[in-house]
C-alpha cells in the first residue's frame, strides 16, 4: 500500500469514527429531550419503561415521608394544618 492510500484509509477511518461519535451525541440529546417532554407531561408509562432507572419520585406536600417500595398512597380526607397561637392551651 502506498503512502497516499494509507493516508486516505486513515482519513476515512477518522471520518467514520467521528460520524459515529456525533451520531451517539445527537441520539443522547434526542432521548434526553424526549424524556424531559414525557416528564413534563406526567407520562405514567415511564414507571414501566425498561431502559430507565427510576430512583426517587417526589412530588408531595412539605413534610411528606418517602417509604421504600410503596408506590402511592392516597388519603380520602386530606390533612389540614392549623397554626395555633403560642398562648393557646
């Protein structure tokens, strides 16, 4: 193989590697944007998605407690908070 042929093969390999890298980055960006859109829409099928690892989902009132392994608990009567005066007995 002559020097010109080796140089051409080297440039072709470099172009192929760069094309794959650009494709991987663009694919990751597209998946990230699609995930953001699904999260914003409240897509409940994300819980069943095989390629995602969901660690914590927190959208609850202040003072809520996370319990491992419990998906959701809905109370029929919502709790109300009252502020008591300091001198009330």
